[in-house]
C-alpha cells in the first residue's frame, strides 16, 4: 500500500515538474523569437536594398555588401577585385563568385586560372573547408564559378590561434595564372555570401570586446583628414549586421541546459521519494 501511494505521489510530482520545465523552456524560446523577429525584418530590408555594382582594388577600398546580396562589378581580367561583408558569431559563410566574359570579347589565346581568397578583419587568409577556390577557365569557355566555405566564426579564440572571429571579411578575386596577351579583357564579376547559423554546437565561452572591423578606423581617419578616398568610406558602410554584433545570443544550448536541470531535479526528487524511510 505504501509503495502504491509513494508511486502515485511521485507521478504527480513528476508531472508538475515536467509542466514547469516545459513552461520555462517555452517562455525562454518565446523571448528569443521575439528578439529575433526584428532581425528577420532587417534581413528582408537588407535583401531588398540595392546591391553594389563596383569593386575595390585593395583592402582599404573594398566595396561593402551584405550577406544575401549579389555584388557585381565590370572589370578587366588581371585586376584585383575586393569586397567586404560582415560575419557574426556562430555563422558559417559560403562565398560564391562568378566571372563571365562577354560575347563580344576577343578570343583568348589560352586558359585563365581564377582564384577567390577570403581574409578576416586582421587580413589573415582564412582556409576554405570545402569548395572550388581555384578554377581554370578554358579558352573557349565564357564563364567560371568559384566557391569557398569558411569555418564557423567563433566568439573568442586564443591569441596564437587563427580561428575566424566576428568582424569584417574581405573577398579578393583575381587571375593567378594565364598568358600575358589574355590580360586586360573585359569581364563581369559577381560575388555573394550565404550565411548558415550553426547553433549551440559552435558556442564557446568568452567574447571579443570589439569586432574586427578595420573599416571603422579608416573612416575616422578620413573624417579627420588622414584619408579622403571614397572607397575607404565604402569599406566601412554596411559591414555591421542589421541587428548588431553578437545579437544571436539564443542557441539550442539553452534548451539542453534547461532540460538537463529539469531531469536532474526530477531524478533527485524521485530518488528521495523512493529511498526515504517509512513513517510509523
């Protein structure tokens, strides 16, 4: 009789604790969704904004674009083309580029090898996890596509590490090999960056005090008379996410933490209920 009573009491306590844990999880998730809804609206506004139609020729004059936009530029084969976009904590960026020769372009004598490189705010070249970073364009072909998927951006890293950190990321597109006679031909270049939110699996303790955005320093120098290049201003405009840096504080680690706490509390209460001495 005592066993049945204890079991009934434990079942009721388990149901109430489980309900409380579910309410806590739903309340936290609701708050996170409420905070992220403006970000979604900002993302839609960013996509609807006009994409840039030019490219810089150096890190200082890199043209800024936002993830989801397709930046274009009219240039010549052999030019160094630079763009810059923002990447925040927990995001994995995939940079795609396309180079196309017009039909009216003169016939090329040989193949041209194109390469896309991505640098972080400290101008450290970031390796590609996968993707065709370098590809040759045959003499009889008109277009070539390149792709580079970076590692997940971390909120913090050791000083000796070259892990990608939140801030500006520079894209450089150029020809790395080809005949001299084929350089200088008109081309049309397209670049875009797609972001994937990895989630709590990439979350780490610690954060940077300031994101790596060297373009801000360039603009402050320009306003003070140090540099007057219009491209320097373009490098700083739009390199910050619409919802601010490190705004995605919500990760699925919160769900696992709350669920683990609820299960631990239930295990403790259940063990005490089953092991407590009988009352006489």
